[in-house]
């Protein structure tokens, strides 16, 4: 069976990748395919997180055993088979490529193609330039400070009437719509 994964970024609006990979491949194979499609260094520490429908992190699948807390459940990428952990279309994952700043790609398994196999992963769609793989901590802090300063200067008058206080606001609709533009073909 072949899995199709769509990968988007919240940092770069026009960035999108699609990767077809055999369901018997490992998460390390998927990580390598993502790195090949973005030009990222495969030696950087990274992790996948299986997520629920609200993008809340569940199981971590990491590139290296970092002596995690014994209570924390995790898998290693080179041991974790995709089909053992991904069972349904629509499965959401985060791929954390910059561990220091927790910058990540949003990954969705969009399609299962039964009866076919692939020897090697294939990037079937490459749109836009990937964000830089790592970010200097000073640069990251400056971005966070700028966002905080902007938020501090906003008044309630700056908020649109269709924001959270609107009677028509539905949290489920917000979550579905927030990534719909990014995830569409």
C-alpha cells in the first residue's frame, strides 16, 4: 500500500510538499524524503508527533534516543513502521525539524493507495521554498518579542466582530477551517 502525505508550513504561505511512500517504510524513510524535498540536513535532531484532530501531540517518534523520561512513551524513527502507527486517511502529524525553537511542518496522510507498492519515496508535488531549517535563538526571540508587542498594542476595537465573541462562532468550524486553505490541492 502507498501512503500520500501532504506537508505544509505555518511560516511560509506558499510552501507545500506531497510525498508518496510505501506503507511498510519507516518514519526515518519519511523524514529522509522530507529532508530531500526541502534540502534539510538529515543529521539534525527531529521528531514526528502523532496528533489528534486538534493537532494535540500524542506519541513522539524521534530520530535519536535522548534518554527520555521513563514515563514518556516514544518510538525511534528507524524502528517505527508507518503502517503500524498510521491506520486512517486524515491522520495528522507534526514534523519538528528545529527542536530548539519547536518549529514544525503540519503533515496529513491524505490518501491510501491499496494494491501498489513503492521501492523508494517520491516527492510528487513541490511548491514554494521551505523555511530555513534552523533559526538563531536571537532571531527567534526577536520574532516572539515583535509578536508579543503587536498583541499588546491591539485593543478590542482591533478585533473583528466575527471573532470569538460572536454567537455564530463554532470552535469545531475554526479548527477545520484554519488549515483548509493550506491542505487543499
